[in-house]
C-alpha cells in the first residue's frame, strides 16, 4: 500500500530527529505536503525550531518514496 501524507510527514519528523537529535527538534510543523505522481514520492516541506529558546526556524524539503525511504532532504533558506 502506498504511503499516505500523514505517514510521510511522520517519517520526515523521524528523519529530522535522527539528523539533529531529539533535544534539537522542537515544534515540528508541516508547511506543505504533496504527492508527485511522476516521481512516486511525497514532498514534505517542514520546519522545526532548533531549540525551545529561539524563534528561528529551520526549513527542510524532504522527498519520501512510496516505500517509506528518504529519497532526498534539503535544508532551505527562508526568504
């Protein structure tokens, strides 16, 4: 069964926890989630606070295949 948007978003969050550590991922927020039929992958744009004392947010675009594997992850600059 193909991945749904909720599961893809949770996979993205788990990836960021693995990348930054559980104490450096605060207030995870999905900015945009869309399925690309051409690549058969979910594109999850999400953001986190690197700690609970800052308003700065780190934004990532994470591509997750139908089988739940991370295809790519890119940190984006917020304009």
